[in-house]
C-alpha cells in the first residue's frame, strides 16, 4: 500500500479539505505536517459544514487518528477554541484520537502582535498578505533556537529560563519597533493557563507514526497552503514561512522519505491567490469577477476575496516537479460551466523571449506576461458528475489538455464540495 501526501499545487485554497476528507475514509492516520492556523479547510459532510484551521481534516471521521506533526507551529489558544467549536458540532476529540508532537513550536501572543505590526507598517506592493496570526515570527524563533515548544510546558521548573531566552531577543526588537516589552510574568501566566488544556494530547509523534507505519496502517499526510507558497520554491518573498512541498511531509512528521508512497497534488481548474505577489494569469475584468462569485472565492479564515485567473499550466507543471507529484486532483471544474471559451496559460513572454518556467527573480516574475491557448467551452453541466460519462465532451478535452501541459495525470476529478461528487481515476491508496 502507499502512504499518501496531499499538497496544494497552486497558491493554496485548491480544495484540499474535501480531497483529504475523501481520502481519509481509507486512511487510518491523518497528519498535518507544516503551517499553522493560517490555513483554512472547509469540509461538507452530510449537509454539515466544518471549518478547520489547525486540526487535521481526519478529525471529523470516527475511528481515525489525527496528528499535528513537529513541522506545524501551534497556537495553543486557537487550538483549544477550535476543539471546543468542533466538539459543539458533535465531533469527538480526545487523547485517544488526537495527538500533537511534543517538539512542535508554539505561537504566542507576542508573535501575533509582531506579525500584525510588521504587516501594518508595510505599504502597497510591499505587503506580503500575511494573516497576521503569528506564524512567521514563530517560525523565526524556531530556526533561531529560542522557541517555546509544547514539551517545555511539561517542565514548569525550566520554563522561566526559556522565557528569558526568548525575551532576550524580542525585548530589544520590540523597543526598536516602538512596542512595549512583554513582561516575563505575563508570558508565563499565558503558558500556565493553557498548558493543562493541551498537554494531554502531547506525544512523541515520530515514534507513534513509525509504529503505525510498521503495523501497516495507512497514513495520509495533509499539507496546508500550496507549493507556490513554499519558502524555498514559491514566489518569494510573497510566500508562507514553511516548506509546503511534499518532501516536508517526512521532515514535518518525523518519518523518513520512504514513508511516502504517493504524492497527490490538488489544483483548481482555474487559478486563485490571496494576498500580494505575482499572478501572471490574473483576471481583473468581469470574467475574473464571475469566476470568483461562482466559486465563492473567499478565504475560509480571513474572508478575504481571492484573486482569480485562468489555469496556469506553467506553474502547476513546476510544482509537479518540485513536489514529485504522481497525480493531480482537479477541483471546481463545475465553476467553468457555461463559458463560451476558456483560456489556459501555456507559457510566458519575458523581455521579448518565450520562457517555459516561472523565474525565481522577483523582478522577472513581475515582468512575465502569459501566453494563452484558447479552448472551446461547454454548455452542459459538470456539477455533481460522478463518472466520465456524465461530463460534456469539451470538459473532458479540457481535462486531457491540462494533463498534457502539466505532465501529470488527473487522478481524481472533483465536481462539487460534496465528498461523493468525485470521479476516481487512480486510487492513491493503491494496494
């Protein structure tokens, strides 16, 4: 069998929540391996809508073990609130079905405040578009070797020393930004208040997952954001603060790379982006508005309207390579129903020359212009289709052309937010 890593193949918001939920029926364990509560997943199950930001999507399925890996930065207060919200919806959450890595970094109030202050001080095109939830500053402290980790809450006698080390960095930084220093006692009180609420979920996740793997349990690795927001391989600096590509599923959960057998990339049948940064195929006209309205393109967590554009095959082909994607789950095909013509970006012009990849240079990224291939649209509907036979011929041609352009097969086709409205071509959890 193949353990499966699911990653976004665009800038996030591709519909990973539904696909992960669809796959979690076959999985025994679902693992979040990077990001924080800046990634929103919306699940629709039996007419009930669940909105998740930090908890793995498998948590809504009985009998599944859900895990937050060491690669995730955890806001303990948000986590407590999210558990309470889902519990109120009838979802059972306890140490028997939910674990957090003992070496996961915590997001603190000072991280949220610093994040908001920095983003608010930037103007226009300099804004990254962060959610201001403290994710970036928490990752900075992690790589700076001064973070407070979950396991530190279990050692209260040593916590003051670790707080002092953290504030030795943050106090002068805050003074330079015109912010008041954080009293050590206030930070200690913040941690003491939340510790008993989250410590029951703590575990040595790397060991737990290796044990489950050796037992033959099927593991589903759930990525957040998208590969184009990867801190190394994305549209830097307009990226998130973690590695979102599939290779980090191993690092962010404590397993070796051989633990991942199949990489499933999720891509919309068009392209969206939230926040600042380059977007070659963006549509700022009424067609872009139409796609956004029909696709309900608003952020799960922030409510921000997403920027919309035609499918960019160059970018997805690039993420197929940087994430080692074996197959694509193509979502929201139904949003393109009824268009007279549909365009696909098949290349770029850069300084008078045609290029077939997205450049790493920020200046060059801003100068590229899309080269489009125009395809005939379809009048029939794809909404709710559960077999190829239910799709209009032109819709099938569109999917086949995308496969050619991105150099990867479509493994699943999603035609609505409902889990059942999915056409399976290749089962990622193959035996």
